[in-house]
């Protein structure tokens, strides 16, 4: 008989009547939940056969991830802990097993799982949660679940799916409208965001401060100064909403993007509240022409100082075993990037070396620009995905103007939509254009 290691603490926490082994199958007595169930243990996974107990059902995706479900279908805290720990794959497997047993989790649990998908940037996992929600019409979920779906799709830059959820929502509250509007605005879809605001008012919904923040950001996407100022005045005059510092920062950003620096300074002088550091930093950003510093492009290496000797050895062994594969993929990405750079130059791209702050000769500056992190990420994405697949790149620094121009041209050559999320906004590149309309 194969030797099987079971988590003893988990196993001993079960009632004594459940700790009977027959071969390597764990059996539990029948109860009112229906047909009896058992788990067969195979290697390191626990395979579902059906389990019963007078008090609980046990569901698992692995020996480490065991969830107890009580007879009133109340899911224990163990599943919630999977959400909080970011173990999304394990949580989804448990959800599938529960669904097969006719058990569906509560709205708050679905929201927790969606939050984990957002935090870990797991779009495909989020889509699986969406499918799970739509498969359970007999258990209608609250509007908060659909709001979270809209938020997830917007944050992960899948606007088509976000709009699909929004349009089909059984009930829309003010938060629904605000999330859709802000999501569109932050993804550079300013005109569409303003259309949502118009629809909000047509439906008789009274906007709040968050609504107007979305409007100001949308106007910033379009460079629509007059429209932005009009809405800014309207929020206090027509709706008795006091502007917050976020609204003031939004207006300064709008004026700065359109190079109305004098008007921005006048606007700040007339603020009825003390300008925050964010207000001054926004003004300074547009007052000082020149490139954005590209420091920290290479990031940092993880520290092993908090690991024990055996853990450090395991980490280093894993790194060593993967090194050959990593080097091969890296070489392919660099080779692809060099090829792309040649194609983009032939299409009219001219490197703008003012974005290189080091004292180098012209050739070295152009080479430094070529290997910016977002370009390498795009090159790797192109060799790793099927033609036509949307590429989503997340960058923790602001994209430089040269990369912005490079990716615009590249999107036209490759016939791909390329979405870059920097530390300020989303940039949707398609057919040689960017959603930010070069305002960023």
C-alpha cells in the first residue's frame, strides 16, 4: 500500500467517528445531507468521492486546503482564509466542489475572492468567479457582488467585460454608476465615462463627490478644460457637494495637461482650503518640462536574510534548476525586441534621447531606451501568446514619452491591442493611437 502523509492536525480536528481508514480512503457516516461521501487520498491530492457527517461536510483541493461545511450550508472560516491568503486557485477548486454538492457561498465570500483576484492581477481567475456567479440564478447575489465584478474588470483593464456586467446588472446603485464611470476614465475612455454620467442623471440618480471625481478625471483624459470646470462648479452650486482635495488635484491636473500653468496657479491661490502636497506636486509635474526619471528600472532582488539555512538552500536550488529555462526565454525576448526596434524605426520611429538622463553618447542612449522594461515585457508577450491576443503590461513607474511613442507605432505594426498600466493611469494602445490622446 502506498504511503500517504496526511496533515495530522487537520485530521485530528475531525470528530473521532470520522477517523476510520479503509485502505487509504477516509470515510464518514451518512447524514441528512444526502448520499454518503468519502475522500480517497491519492499522492498529495484529495479526490472527491462524497463525504457525510452528522455535523459537517469536508471539502478539499489538497491536504493543506481543507474546508468544513456545516449542515446549514454555512462555509467555515477556512474557505475565507484561502481568500485572504490569496490562494485563489485552491479556493476556486473548493467552490467547484461545493457547487457540485448544491452549496453556494454567500455574497461576502464572493467579494473576498474577487478582491484577491484584483490584488493579484488574476483576470482569468476573476472570469471564473464571474461564471460561478452567473451559474447560480437560484441564489441571487447582491449588487455589491456585481459592483465588485465591474471594479475587477476595470482595474484589470477588460472594459468590454466590465460594461457587459454593468449593462446586465439587475439593480444599479450609485456605486455601480461611479465604478463604471471611474473605471472608464482611468482607462482613458473619457468620452464614454461622461456618457455614463449623463445616463446616471437621466435615470434620476443623484451624483455624489465620487461621481464628480470620475467626471473631472474623464475631462482630463479629453483635455476638456471648459467642460471640467463647468462640472466642478456645478457640484457645489447644483448639488451642494463640497469639493475635496481630490477634486482640486483633478482640476490642477486637467489645467496642467493642457499647459494652462498660469490658470492652474491662479486656481490654487483661490482654493478655500490649504493646498495639499499632492496639489503642489501635480503643478510641479507640469511646470518643469523634461523627461520623467526612469530610476529603478531593474527593480530589486529579494532578500534571503529572514530565511533559515534549509529554506535558503531550497530557494537557491529552485533558482538554479530554472536558470536554463529563464535564460532561454530572456534571450528570445531580447532577440524579439531587437527585431521589433528595427521594424518600428522603418515605420518612422525616431528615439527621443532626452528621456535618458545619463551622460552617454547618442548610440548608448538609444540602446538604453530600447531596453526599457515595458518594451521587454511586450516582446516577451508577443513570443508567448497567439496573434491577436491583448497584451496587458503592469509597470510601477511612469511610462516615458519615448516608450509611449514606440508602443503606439508597434501596436499598428503588430495589429495588437497593448494595455500598459503605469503608476498614473492605463494606456490602451491600438492601431497606432493611445487612449490617453497623449495627455499623461
